[in-house]
């Protein structure tokens, strides 16, 4: 058996692939600011590019002031993190951030590892294991790979959830009755961040008679730091149009560096919309660059309503209209939280709850009654 590469050796094997991928990414023509047509709707050229490639890079979505608040909030949460899995206190012996929530807020993995590739976890979506280089001497035993339930961990994330530009994009792509999936912060520290084996997110509707290219929704990926070929997610453009044979693609490419893939590169403050059917993955972060991504997932409502499916946790559930409405109220909560913080901004109107007889307001009461443990109601297809 060949010994694994060191982190430094791994970094040295990647530059040519990174250069080629970056060139292809820049040539796709699917990036720029939000543009609207004469009717105030998302410009059709943007939608065309999204449906063609399976993703779009929206530049300058989050302004510098809001970006700084988000970065500070994440730093606060990480400073209060437990030191290892299962521990309820932080490095100073204080109760860890989120220790009063029902679902653990912090997920840990071994540095530079691939925890799911080649296993049956996540419904077997990750059939091929990625290279796992050896961390440098002195690396910690564990690294935080993501934060679960962003909206209850950080008020800044709840306000971001009500961003009128992002919600208008969701409306244009999925229709005005779009509904939530979940919210997670991905953490890829330099020299520590793990890989995520190649996969497609959707599992429920591939064989549906009315399957289409948007059947499993999309994720927003809000970047708090620059996303680079070394620390970012890679995708295979156009692969959202069908099920990919991941093993065959890796075999044909000769390694985990799949031919034709491109990195999702952008500056801090950009947001990337990624079709959940798009083949994607990321390499162990042996670069010197940190990535923190705030993910927000959304589905078309008709793909969820009255569907019985098994969650990644193994729990089987039927998504009734009432169940969907309950989770969707967090969108209205985010809109109100943002409106209170940015009163000069024109808010987005979320149509499914526009006629709710009891308007949803952000305050101490709703923090406890609506937001706390909201992610126990996450939905998955």
C-alpha cells in the first residue's frame, strides 16, 4: 500500500489541475451581479446560464459592513466551540455555544480526511473515496467541518436569510412558493479542512415520471472569504441534467481530479447558486486559504408536499402542507429580522405567508417559540 502524501506533497500535485479548472470556470460566462429585467424580475440571461451550467456566481451580494458582521459572528461561535466531539464545554471551560440546542451545533472530522467517500453514509451518495493527505506535525486531532442550524446560532445569519435579493432569486428559479431545506456553515481551515467526496445531492425524485432539472432544488453558498481552487467546491458543469456515474468518471480521469470539472471561485461577499443535482465535491484543503461558506437550501414546494421520504438521519417522514408551512415560517422570521436591522431596505414579500392572519415578528418571544431548535424540522428530498 502506498503511503499517503503529506499535506505539502498533496498541495504540490494540484497546481496544473487548478490552473486548467480556473481557466474553464472563467470562460463559462455565468457570473456577475444580480440583474433585473424591465419587469423587475431576474434577468432571463441569468436564468438561462443557470439552467445550462447548473450554477451561477452572483458577485457583490453581501456588502462589506454586513460581511464584517457575519465574519465576526462566526468567529464568536468558533471561539465558543467545544474542543472535541461530545464535549459540552469550550476551551475555557464555559458551556459551549449551542449546548442548549437539541441537535449538536458543531460537526467534527479528522483533519484533511474524507469521512464519507466510499461508505454507505448519506444514502451512499459518495461512492469514491478522495485522497486523504497526512496533516502537518502539530495539527489538532479534530477540526470543525460545519455548523448546524446557522440561524439560531447567529442573528446575522437570520438577517441574511431575509436578504431580498437572494429571496428574489429563489422565487425566479423555483417559483414564489419555494420552501426551505436547511442552513449549514461549511468550515475549511487551511491545512486542516477535509475533502467532500464527489456526489449529487438529490435522492428522491430521480425516477419520477415528471422529473426535471430542478427537481431537487438548489443551495445558496454565501462566501465569507474568497473561494479558491484549493479551498472551494468543484463542480462538473451541466451534470444536473441526469444521474452521473461517479465511479466511471473517476476511472476515466485516472484520479479524483475529474476531467472537465471547474472550481467555484469568487471573492468574499459573493453568493453561488448551485443546483442540488449538480455533481460536486471538494479536495482536502492543503492550501493556505480559509473558506467559510453559509449554505441555505431551497426546494420547489410541489416536490415536497405529501412526499414520504427517509431523512439522512434514517427517520421516515411525510411532508404535509402544515409541516411545510411550519418550517417555512422561518423565512418570514428572517425577513422581519432583516427589516428591523435594515429599515431602509425594501423587503421581499414571501407569498405563501403573505395572508397569514398573525404576522411573524422577530423578538425574544419568537426566538424561543419559533427559532430555537427550528432545524429539527429540516426537510430533505
